[in-house]
């Protein structure tokens, strides 16, 4: 029920960035890493290194 309510609320508002609800942190991290691969650059590489260091 709460997932349906969350999807409904996300659909109502318009955000400038992609967003999605997840049931696990692992799924959320995988989704976010996909954005790092799509937009490579010095800043995203730095974030990826920081993320991988904190995830272990």
C-alpha cells in the first residue's frame, strides 16, 4: 500500500531530476551508478570513487 502511495505522489509532482522508489539500498545504488556511466566527466568520476570507497 505504501509503495502505491509513493508512486502516486511521485507522479503528481514534476522534479528536475529523475527519481524512483526502491525497496533495498542495493537496488538504489545500482540505479544511481547507471547515471554515472551515462554522464562521464571529472566530477562524476570523483563521485564514483567516493561512492565505491564508502560502500565497502
